[in-house]
C-alpha cells in the first residue's frame, strides 16, 4: 500500500470511529448534534489523528488508545475550523467542499456546535478508552489544553487578528504559525509518545519533528493560497493575497517559501533518524505535506 492509500485507509477508520463517538441527534437539542456531525463527518485528510496513530504505531503502542485520542483531537480541530469560518473571523462560505456550518445552519448553531465539539474532545480524552492509566489521561488533557489555548492555537489566532501587517516579519509569522497551526500538530505527535510512555529525550525528538513539519505545513498552505485550485482545496483561495496579509510567501517570495519548506522537511526527517525504518510513514508524511495540492 502506498502512502496516499494508507492515509485514506486510516482516515476511513477515523471517520468510522468519529461516527460512533459523536452523539446521535435526539431530544429537543437534536439540531446541535446534527450540526456537530455535519461539521465533523464526510471530509478532511484527518492528518492530526493520522500523525498520532502513526507515532503510536512506530513506537509499538496501543492503537485503540491512539484512535480515541486522535478522534478527540479531530473534534477539537473541527471546532477551531467552525469558529475560524464565522463572519466575525475569516468569514468563509465553504469548508471541505460544502457550506460552512454557519451557512448550513446559522451563526448561533455554529458557535454552539464548535463549543460542543471542544467539550466532547476533553470528554473523550479523559475516558478510559484513551488510556487505562489516569495519570496519562490527565497529561493528555493538560497538554491538549495548553496546545489549543492562549499560548497555543487561540493565542496564534489572536496575534493573527491584532498585529498589523506592517509589523509582521519572518520571525513573527513563524511564531504566529507555531501557535496557530503548529501547536496542534506538535500535540498530535507528542500525544503518541505520551500514550507509549517514552522518556523526555524521545519526546523532545518527536516534538522537534512535529515543529519543523508544522511550519512546513503552514508554508505549503501559504503557497496553495497562491497556486491552489478551489475545486481541489474545497475552500476559497487567494484570500490572504487579496487582503494584503503578510505570509511566508509575501515575505520570502514564492520560490524562497518553497525552498524554506523543503529545508524544514529535511530537518523534520532528521529528528527521526534514531527510529530507522520504523519512521518510514512519518517521514513520508513530511513529503505528503510538502507535495499536497489541497
């Protein structure tokens, strides 16, 4: 099985698990459950749970634990997409090839569907299905809260909203994206190490891999905002350029951004050298990130 087939296979498994774990619509509040399922199911590469599952596979850990923890992470990721798409944020009409949640329902239901997925993420991560050891579950909850909170994803979004374009240089853009995008990618891989009980040295190697790949992922996103096809992307393209936003492409130039992403890709793979052939899938994930067209 080649890499893309393997990615799709794992994404299919994640889709099935999410369908089982998400609440079925019922009661007077059924609409919120429908909106949560609408946002989460039927699309997406599932890259973050894939990274967690493949890290656990590389380390020889429990894949059932990784699947539940990965689904928790995906719920949190989808919550962030719902809120990002709102009129008060990025004001997008399309996500994963279908109308955004506030377009399919309304703004109130979109806010609440995001809130519902956020709280479900921590419910899943705190369950015995995520790990039999309560101390491991507590650590997973704490690390995901940090990665998604004011010093992570939310903090990055705040910087993106509040810092004026004229103050944005490569250092600030790198810091911003390390929080906004990279923090959850870092958690994806670190969580795999935590589930498997690796030591701090190994955990730092995994984090270094994830950090370099996370920045490369964002650079490729910036490139696709210039070169991407809306049909393949399933969302609007060219928005950053139209708004005059500072990105890796606007700062480094298109070719400079591509060169930087390749260098980060090489560095990411280097952090996994100690794992030899066991790291093949995670190394191929770097290639996928750099070569993706959507």
